[in-house]
């Protein structure tokens, strides 16, 4: 890959993110991040000059807003491992 991050750069990123890395994880993460960088460069290099991004295409109009019935809260909450007073209970960070 043309643009890869160095081991030292990865260590700095990991420290900022408060992550610990093992030896095997390091090389895999360098490859993953380098792939993401390459993809981002390819996306940013795409020629979009032929498109007017400020104009909405009238061939594809937005659908009208319409009210539709919602599922009952009891059905939605039935998938939660824990609920209280009609709300999902999540673990704290």
C-alpha cells in the first residue's frame, strides 16, 4: 500500500484512544487503517464536477410524509434484556 501508518503513529493513536495493542493486533490494525486511508483518498479523488450537488433531481421526488401506526411499546421492549418503567436499561460506560 502506498500510504501506511508507522508503528509509532499507531502507538500514538492507540494512546489517544486509550487502547492497548498486542504484537499481532498491531500489524493487523496498521493494515486496516492503511486500507481505510487508501479508500478515503480514492473517494476524495472522485470527479464530481459534473454534478450540481445543490439541485435536487426532480425525477426522484421525496415521498410525502404520512403517519403510520407504530408498534406497541410492549412489543418493542420485549426484545430488551432489561426494562424499567417503559424504557430500555443499558449498562453505563
